[in-house]
């Protein structure tokens, strides 16, 4: 072979040899449509067959897996494989319900439904229990039957002020509550009135209804202000039980008992003739309101002796 021919052959072989070299190294190339297992790829975003069925075998087998576009790794965790319609509520995927699996019932009456996007539809629910006091509701606690953070005065409070609290409706049209506080909200979004009462209206009342929904009644009062149950006082203070005499006691704030006042054990009740100077028994009003005039002049009606005019008299207030 001539020298120039040998040189041509060598050069040609060198050029062809470089063009036919194959890169045998493996590196990730996500998105090229090929899953290179040797490069550590589990899937390729452009090759759906390499990942879409990867939820099979997990606790959410009906879902569709994904492929990480950077790492080429399969994503088949619970959030990815969650499938609206599989009957499983996946909170991490934003589901509030799934099919017939409602999860959260209505706050009150009614039954919520689940939408096709696994969101709760509460339009059929009674609004009582949603935590918002709406027309027709006195209160609304999310946890039914729970204690109220700020007890509601049964008789109302702060009248004429910006923060006025309206009184609760009692079972009697002409007998409002005068004591007690509502401390619980019932399931029907009304206040529990069992702690409401009528102590403080200055009338010694027997058992009275306190609930507008049932027959719950209050305890019988033994006193209210200066109005006492005579039978109770006679039993507790028999030494003051004679006609025109009363025990010198103070009505308790709950109207269910009495406490002795300072002074003698007995006194003259309201309407009794005032005592003369130096008499042992004084008007009860004198001990209840020290420093005030305990006697009140009144004009008694004419007697049966033909008198046409009345008679002035001083009676205990």
C-alpha cells in the first residue's frame, strides 16, 4: 500500500471510530419518556404506564399515582392516592365526606349530604348548633348541653345601657323571672331555665313553673322580702307564734330560709298597731330599716257604732 493510502485509512478509521462511541453511563433524565431503572428512576412523567397504577397495593388502591418531575420517583402516598368516591374520608386531600360516609352529622336536626367533590352540603341541616345565634334562637353552643361561658341573667341586666340584656321569657305572662342565671344552652338552642326563679318579687310564692317546655317547678319560698310564710315561722319560732307577733328574722337571698336579725327574737309585723313608748315589742320594720320611721299613719274605715268618719291610727310599715 502506498504511504498516502495508509494515511487515509488511519484518518478514516479514527473519524468513524469517534462517531460510533456509545455513552454507557446512566443519569436521570426526567421527561424523556423512558424510565431508566439503572439511573435510579422509578418512573418518568412522560411514561404514564410507569406510575399510574402505583396506588394498587396501598390503603387507597383506587387512586391514581403521580411521578415526581424532578426525581422521577413514584408518588403514591395517601394524599396522592386519595380518591373521591372510594368511601374513605381523606382529610389530607381536603375531603369532608365521601359517598355515604358523611363523617360529621348535622349540628341539630336534619342530615347532611356529600357532593360529588366530597364536600359536605349542610343546606338540609337545622342551623341550631352551628355556634351562631340566629333568629328564633336564644343561644347556640357548638357542643350541645355545654356550659355557657357568660351566664345569662334570667331577669335581664344593664337596662337602658348599650350592653343591655333582655330578660328571658317565663312561663307566666304577668310573672317575670326576678332571680337566677341560665348557665346551659339546650339542644333546641334555648336557655335551660331550671336555675331561674321568682325570688325578689316581694311575694312569698309557692312552687311555680320555671321551664317553658316542661313542668319543672321551683321550690316553694318561705319568704320574699318582708312577706313570710306564717306556718314556717310558727314552726321555726313557736315563741313568736301568737296573734299579731312575728319572728324578728331576715329573709335569705334565695327566699328558702331566714336568719335572725339583731334585736329581740319577736317583733310586730306589717299592719299591726305600732307599740307605745317603752313597749317590749317594736315594729319589725324598725329592725329591718334602722333609722327610718317604722310607723305609718292611716285612716281606718268607720266602725259599726254609727260613726260617719274614720279614725287615725299608726300601723307598722
